[in-house]
């Protein structure tokens, strides 16, 4: 009896033991699942490929339209007609979320590379197309990352009308949203951009301070306001950041304010203040540094010695000589090195000969450099 292959497999299945039937059934199920998975993966791959192709096509299309629009000659007799045609086409396109995002990203990208009148033209087009309302809508979202997207888009477009809203987020409990709001204040609002620091409740991390400083450096219109109030903040990190601004801008601080900061409870603030005295050449503060020396920590004492090494004169020799006799290796070494730079070789050797150095290793190290 001739059987077809399918009939032979069915008959073999029926005549097989129960365990073999289970095995054959499992193989069939696995083959089916493998084929199904392969079909789904190929389908997703094709869908992604088509989407990418469509995005690339639309991006190239709208980039060409935008560049054409921006370079239209206003003196052409049909300028207004051409402009209206392109603007209307773009307005229709932004009704689609995908196309709206493409056009928005293109405008932001163009704005980053362009300045002057054309940059103003791009900002006006952002408003004319109605894209600003979509970005403003994101600010009302309950999701923090959507708010950040809206803030970034409006910041890129220099939309200063959001100042009040952004200011209300600088103390938000979400770290990323709070950081973005603070950066926007500095990027958009120049002179008043640092006002949020006065009532800042949360610490400003080192990374955030670096970002704020970079934003200030990149903002050519930024003018440092009076920071006297910032230096009296209860937020220690605000004072630390303010002192960095003082260093960067060579901002003058009142002597009484400097004295107060040298006595501050935070060691980092004390060190920064002492370093500023040296960097800005505040010679009048040297006597006060010497008076405060005993009450300072080891790091503070090292900062004083380094500052005197920068601003030192003959009147500081006695102080540095006494510091050279300190039992601490680093303090003794730094003081002797400061003396070495301040005195002639013969004067230094003579001074070292009269010292009662408690740390011989420090003395040997310095004398090896001299001899």
C-alpha cells in the first residue's frame, strides 16, 4: 500500500509509544514557535527599516523647505507668495506628531549654527508655525521628563516668557528637573539669572556647579550681579559656588565679608576664601590671615602658607619661620618651601640653621633642593 509522506508520518505517530508521541509533539510546537518568532522579527525589522527611510525622506524634504524659506529674497516680486506656500505646507505637516518633531528638531539645529538676523527669523518661524504652543503644553505635563523636554526646546528658542514658570521649578524635589530649571535661568536671563540661588533649598552638586559655570562662560551677555547676599546664604553649596564666581570674574569682596568667611564653619569655604586672597593679590588681608592661623584646620593652615608664598615679603619671614617648626610634615615643608622662594640662598641657609625643626625629613628634603 503506497502512502503519502504525510500519511506515513500520521501512521508512524499513531503506532509510536506515548513518550515518542510527546517528543514529536514538542518538536512540532517548537518548530511552530521558531517560525512565529522569525516572522515577528522580520516584520519588526521591516517596519523599523521603513520608518527610518520615511524619517530620512521627511527630514531631507523639510530641511530643504526650511532652508529655501530662510534664504528667500524679500525683494523678489513673488516673495510673499513663496513664503506663504512653504509656511502653509509646514503648518499642515506639524499636525502629525512625527513630522512636527522633525521640523522642530531641524529648527533647533539650524538655530544652533546660525546667529544674527537669520536666528531671529528662525525664532519668529517657530512662533508662526505654532510650535511654541506644543512646547508650552509640555510644561504642564505631570511627567518630569516631558517638562524637561519643553524647557529645553523653549530655552533653545530663547523664549524668555517662561521665566516665572522656570523660576518656580528651581526648588523642585526632582533633581533632574530642578537642575534643568537652574541652567535655564542662567542661559536665558543673564543679569537676573542667579537670583534663584538666594532662596535655594537644595544643595548644588559639584557637577551642577560645573554646568552652571560652563553656561555662564558660554553666555557672552552674562553680567555678574552683586553677590553679597549670596555669600550670606544658609546653603553652604551656594556660598561655595559664589566664591568660584568671585574667582572667575575677579569680583571684589568687602574686607569685612572676607574676614567673616575665613571664620565660616565650613572648611571648604574657609579654604576658598583664603585662596582668593592670594589669587587676587589682597595684601591688606595678610595680617588677618596670620591672626586667624592658629584657629584654622590643617588644610586652612596650608592655604594660608600658600597664600603668603604668593604675596610674601620680608615682614612674613618670622611667621613662616615659626610655621616651619610645626610638627606636621606638610605644614613644615610648605612653610620652608615658601621661605626658600622668599629669601636668597644664603639667607635661607642661615635661617634654616637657627631653626628648631621638629620634622627632620621636611628639612632634609628642602635642603637637598637648595644644595
